[in-house]
C-alpha cells in the first residue's frame, strides 16, 4: 500500500517465522548515523538485490551508501525459498509468442548464465551460504502436459540450454514421482538467501561501502549533477546515481499494468531422516497455477512453497499461515508420499510478477540517474544477479547487450 510519508510503497514483507532468520551469519551490523559525504551511488534496500548491486558497484570502484528502512537482510529476502532457478516462470515456447524468438531466447540464455555467474561470485568471495549447484525438475501440471513439455524441452535444447525430456516411466524410475512427464535440467542452484545477502553486503563494506539503518527515504529530486534524497527524519543525501532495490515496496513512478504484486506461502520441515538421494539433490516445481515448489537443505529439512493468490496483502493475514501450510504439506505428500509432520517454520510473503515473467531493470521514467529493479517473480535471486550486472554497467558507462530485454514496460 502507498505510504504518503515515504518515496516507496510500504508493505508487510513477511508474516510468520522464516527458517533463514534463525540461522547464524544472516545479517550485518549497520551504522545508525548517516554520513555527510557525497557518494557515487546510493543503494536503497539492503536485501539480496541491494547486496548484489552494492557488491557489483564497489567492485567497479564506486563509493556506495546502502540504506534501508529495516535492519539489513530482514525484509523480503528471508521469505525466499532460495531455489536459484535458471528457468523463467514463463516457459520459453510461451515467451517466444509474447516477445518474439530472439528476445525470448536471449532472456532464457541470460538467466541460465546468471546462475553460473552467481555461483562463481560466491566462491570467489568465499561466502559460506550453502551454495550448491543442483538440477531442476519441472513437472507436467495443469498448465503444461506431455505435448507442451516435449516442445519446451526441444526449444530449450535448440538454444543450448540443457533440458532432458522424461516420460512417465523414466520419471517414475528416476524420481519415484507419478506425473505424465517432466523436464530435467542441470543448471540451477540453492543457498541460504540470508547468509548470501549478508556475505555480499560484507564484501561491499570491506571495499569501504557504508550501510545505515533505519533510514526511510521520503522524497527524491534529480539535479543536473546528481540526485538528492530526503529522509523522513529530515536529512538530505546526495549522490551521482541512486538505485532503488526495494522489491515489492516499489516507487509509485514504476506502477505499470504489466506488473502486479501477489502473495505466496512457504514452510520448512524439521530435519527428516532417510530422504531419497533425488529429493536431497533436486529442485522441483510444476507447470501448474498455483504451482508447488520444493527442495531440501543440507540438514534434511524440506523447504516447500506455493498456494499463491492474486492479492498483494492476503499474505499478511496471520490466520492464513496455518491453513496454507497444511495445504502445501498435503500437496507435497500427495506428490511424493512423504509426511512432513508439523512445520518447524511457516511464513507468507508478497512478491512481484510481470505478464511476461521478466523483471523490470531500468531507469525510473523521467530520470537519467535513478534506477529501479523489481518484478522478479519466482526468480528473485537469479534476476537480482542480472540486475546488478545491468545497473552497474550502466552507471560505469558500459552498455549491457541484454538491457533492453528488461526495460520498463
């Protein structure tokens, strides 16, 4: 909902308790007092998107101030199930019909490459966040059946994206799941999203970035030589550029019929014994609406989500968490045969989607020095990686060849 005292919307970004908020090294200490110096870039938002942007900018040698109205890594990032999928919510065949073959192919290729880039970055920075490359299994559902999945697998293979079509027999033999078909790909990953974001922020801070919280931006003005931001407490911040990495709490200037905010729910089980190897090692989601998605972590917990609703605030209803967790666990048991028992953690959250499944990574309309990144759908960490690459390139005066794919629309 709009907050008339803030430059961006104000949302209840999580309801319930997320597993990731209870893990060590999942946040970063912030300063309380704003520095008076001028910065090359101010990054608004200290979640995974802002952390990736700040890391990329400081790697380019930019001076960076990161601000957030909440403590760092305590917004929507801990609501993620951290299935770092190379697959986009809109299948390649369908996306080709929406935006054309060339653009759709480029978007899918970029998404796949970004997972590799993020894994390499995590290794290079030495971030201990459980980052692990994993295959992804995309199951037939009410949105795509046998023929559609065959065509989808062929389209992906045609552009160099690993995609093996599995029929019912092969799926049952390898994964003990009873669905008509699936696509198996080897190009995704998983991690602890809070530890990943905290590690990226620490890398930026080690390069002399500053991190201050709580800071609520109330207004902005673009000037001939930079951008001025006013805070709710009456301070004025100045920089050459500003990047709003505020996710679902987006700027009102970014309102668009192509973008909306919906609600989702997730749970994490207690550590389970005797999980089959495929369940420990594979990310699973389905071609259904709403779709079920799940994975295991290193401790043997099952992290599973779904039951999405086309409402921007129904996730904030605490009474829904138990009902949604029960429905999600029931769907998981019906598919896999595993009873998750009483969830150890359950939570609800909003997330932004676009009609074509692609994020918005662009300058704010009417501004040259202000960027916004949003609309990540089920690919929050993957698309945040792309956003950091595109925005840091633009600020450094470089042109990213895929920037137009994610322009404001």
